[in-house]
């Protein structure tokens, strides 16, 4: 069996500078919907030339929001 399918580090390359991206930089940005701020987002940047490689919701904020919701729901259940 060839082991080509088992690759620990993928060799993705930055579309601008062509460097192999082994890690990304992260930058916090507000997420807007129209003119209103809707939440916290992040952009993933090439560590060599700061090209935006991707964007998404801030994972840290997302986790704390989920925990907040769980705590809220638990307190609701406890009252029943
Ligand atoms: Zn780059």
C-alpha cells in the first residue's frame, strides 16, 4: 500500500508569493451585515506577504458564545 495518502503537512502555497504556507497569521476583524456590526470575525493571512488566504468567524468568540448559550439553556432546564 502506498503511503502517499498519509500526509501530515499539506503543502498549500500562497497564491500571491508562492511560498509554502506551514502556518497562517490571524487578524481580528468585525463582521458587518450592511452597515451594522454583526460579530467578530478573523482573516487568515500568509505569514510572508500578508495576503488574505481565508476568513471566518472568530473561533474563540464562537466557543465562548456556545458556552454562554449552554449555561443559559441549563439554567432554564433547572427551573423546570
Ligand atoms: Zn504569500
